[in-house]
C-alpha cells in the first residue's frame, strides 16, 4: 500500500511560480496510473505565470479562493470546485483570498516538465 503525506512531502517552486509537491506520480512512485497528482499552494495576492501544458489538467480547490483564467475566460473558484483545463490552453490562477490558495492538480497523461511552457 502506498500512502503519501503532504506533511512529509518536499515542495518546490514550479516553472509557473506555484509552490507544489508531487503527491503521486508514476515516475517517482513506480506505480501504474494514467495521471499525476500534485498539491499546490499560492500565497495571498499571488498568481501563477500564464502557461500551457500538453496534457489535460484538473484543478480541485481545497482552501481559499482563486480566479482561474483559461484562454479568454475567467471564473472565480472556491473550495469544493474542480475546473477542467483543456490541453494546450493558455492558463493561470490568481489567489483572490486573504489566505493561502490550496488546490490539487490532476494531470493526464502524467505531468512532464518538457510538456509545459511559459506563455508570453
């Protein structure tokens, strides 16, 4: 049985300036699964940098409020909501709350650094 604990996970700043840890990823955990799952944190008033990923992404908000931007659309997200991000879509999220914005990033196929690029 594989159990991962956020409290014991190593966080890093990703290319899009989100603070995150990979909770489950086939390349790190030697498991068979068609997606990867990361836990992300954005401090109050911060936002990720506009970027695109070749994979499908789903963000699921755990705490705080975020303003999600996908292509030309924007929508406020709150805890308990999930947003679908189509592959190759220019996207970023802003923390619009006074607390940390915490969310899960589910990526399929699993996230790879070479599949992500910063948008101008």
